[in-house]
């Protein structure tokens, strides 16, 4: 995933979903409304990129996947990259709060400490 934004909407949604904790491919598929083959392929690509790790227990099937530090950083860089498409400049002297609701992001700039 060399670019600043994540091109796959499935990968972006899965990474965002994994922010709240781990889960199986089946749980991701059901929770996000993504067909199982798409969820499985996206999860495999994320594992290969180092953004997700699989807790290999007794079986690969049903193994819990978790977001790695690289995955969290990748998700943040994706947000910043997408934000830059819609703004001319991100003020460095201001704080910002990022909210995530239904897999969309909203950035609210503020001058106050949070």
C-alpha cells in the first residue's frame, strides 16, 4: 500500500472495523455487509501488507484478526490523504478531532486543547 490513501474500500472498512478490536473474517463480512470472498481477500491482502495480524490458534478458519501498529498508521495516513483532497492546507498550529461514524470520517478543527 504505497500511496497515501487506501484504494480498496473493503480494506479501508475492515481496518476501520478492526480499530474497535479483533474479529474473524466471517464477523467482518457480516458486520460490514461485505461478501465473504471480498472480506477474505481484503483481509489476506492486509495481512500480507503487515496491517493486520492473525491470531493463529488451533485453526486458520475462525482465527481472530487484529490491527497492527502499521495498520493503525496506514489508516491515519489514509484519512490525512483523503482530507488533503478537500482542503488546501491543514493548519499545523491547531488541534483537530476526528470522529468516525458508519465508516465515514469528519474532521472538526479547534483552537482548544481536547
